[in-house]
């Protein structure tokens, strides 16, 4: 059965069609401000694709599943899906849970995107993993060899940190995010210094967290990175094993497959 998976993040909404947990094409990603103009048409296009895939597989009608970290947008996207496709989406965390054991003190506070990313990483590797989400926030999580989500760390993402520097100082300017030139060790003017501080600071934080988690696990885990800033931030880091842009979306599709088989 095919599923149209929707990931509502803090900056963008990702959408893709998965069949048996796999996607044939890259995800479509819409900025929040683009939703009014583009969401309905994108849903229609992907829904036709899901229907065609389900007909090929001959295993029932496709479904819609939503993962969201923006509650105010969840009902909005649901309403557009109902009105455009005449289908009722299922929402992860409300209608069913991510099939992961955790060591969290309070599971109600964890973002579904973090659990879905961990699930997808572990299913694809069958190993202990550290998952780096480099987006609006910089999140570094850990799942152990037994598939238990241990938790992680949350820090401001690159753009959030850059905006905070501008907003909470008298003279620091807004900057466009540009990876620093590794051949130039010093920031020679303010914008260059800010970019150097943001990128090197984030890379250092990620590296220390990976080492911290590896020590706790007793072995070096598989490192997975995702999110809009993952490539620019970590491509040259040397320790990331996999860059998976659609990690959360695939995790949503895998979660749907799990619960479909349980019904």
C-alpha cells in the first residue's frame, strides 16, 4: 500500500509518496508562506501518484499520514487534504504512536520528528545511530543497538542563532549564511566573523555530542544527518556516514506501515 507522507516542520512542509517504505522521487518541500498558493495542487499531484502506485501493487487504497511539530499548522494541512482529496489524514502522535521504546522521562514532550528520524536511521542500518537534524533547530539524538531511543540535545539552528545575534545586539548585522573558508582561520570583518562563529560553533557542538553519546554507548555509532543545513554544515566534517534529506518522511511512512500491519 502506498502512503502520502507529510512532515510539517518549523520552516517547511515536506511531502512525498512511499510504497513499502520507499520513495521513487525526492520530496517536495514548501515554505510555510507558500502553503496557500501551492499546498492544494501539490497534494493533488502526489495523491494521483499514490493512487497509481497502489494500483500497481494491487494492495488497497492509499492513505495519508502527517507528522507535525507545528500544532497550528496541523489542522490547516488536514483541512486542505480533506477538502482537496476527500480523505482523512492520520496524525502520528494523535492517532497512533511511533513504534519505538525510549528511555525518556516524559515522552509527551518529545517532537515526533525526532522519534521518526531515529526510527528510520535504525531500520536502515540496524545499528546504534546518532541522528543530526540541522534545520530551524540543531538537534542531535541517539538510538542504541537495541532500537531504544536514548534522547539527545537541542540547540539553536544556524539561521535562528544568526537572527538572535542581530535581534539582541546593538550593532551586529543580519547575515546570509555562508560556510567559512577553511583556508582562512580568522573572521576578518563582522559578517565573516559571525559566519565563522556560527558554523564552527555548531560543528564543535555536534562533534562533542557525538563523542559524548559514543562514550555512553561504548562504541562509535553510525552517524546520520538530515535537514536543510546538513550538507553545508557537516559535509566536510569527516564523520557523517549518511546524509538523508527525507529521513523524517521515511520514518513516517515506516510508522504507517507498522500500524497498518497491526490493524
